């Protein structure tokens, strides 16, 4: 399982997030998504820890905690929704000739 970490400062690095979560157990992986167009961090990330019990302790300790001037939003990550090839405008641009 993975932990969602929201409301992050745009200056946060993988190493910063790793060091905070390492206080609650072993950190297996940290992901900080960036905007495709600007290359700027998007203000949220994901952390995977060694055990579910470590994740639970980290979530309880860090959800709502102030870090780098922001109140963190920390919870279990939800599975990514499959967006498919659906067009948000509701229009179908494919044509059959």
C-alpha cells in the first residue's frame, strides 16, 4: 500500500520526505509527481513504507501536522482511477471514413 501526502511545499525533495517518514519506519520509495508542462512539483507525493503498521503510525502522526509552513494531508492512497480514452468534453473526435 502507499501513503498519499498532500499540501506539500513546492520546495520539497525526495530526501526531505524520506527523512520525515523514516522516523516512523523504513521508507521503500518516494514519488513526487511533477507537472508535464512546467516541470514544477505538483504539491503532493506518495510514500511506500516497509510494513502496513509503519504506514499506519506515520499517517496518524503526520496527518494535519505542520511541516515547511504547511499543514500536511496524509492518508492511505487510493488506487488510481482508470480514465480510459474518455474525452472530458463529451465530444467524440474520432471519425470513420
